[in-house]
């Protein structure tokens, strides 16, 4: 199923995951600057950022476990 996975592929996923985490944190900080209650739209945007980060983090961890267990060999 995972054809053509190499160190570059793994690194791109790691960077994408870290970027998503940064966007989530940046959005939370941006919302906190106003001091106003969070609107439903703002909460939805923050949730979307968190969900993206969590899904990418789970995918990264799954790939890491596959490599550790020898199910996936990185070229």
C-alpha cells in the first residue's frame, strides 16, 4: 500500500505535521489577543486546525511504528 516511501517522504510528513501544530497554536494565540469571547466561527476554525494537526500526528506516528516494527522499510 505504501509504495515509494523514502526518507524525504517521511520528512515531508513530519514538517507538515509540525506546521499544522504551529498553525493551530498561532490561531489560538490570535484569538486570545482580542480578549473577547470566541465566536462559533472562530471556534470552528480553531477546531479545524486542531483536527488537521491531530490527524497528521496520528499518521506520522503510525508510519513511525511501521518502520520500527519492520513493516515499512525506508530507502
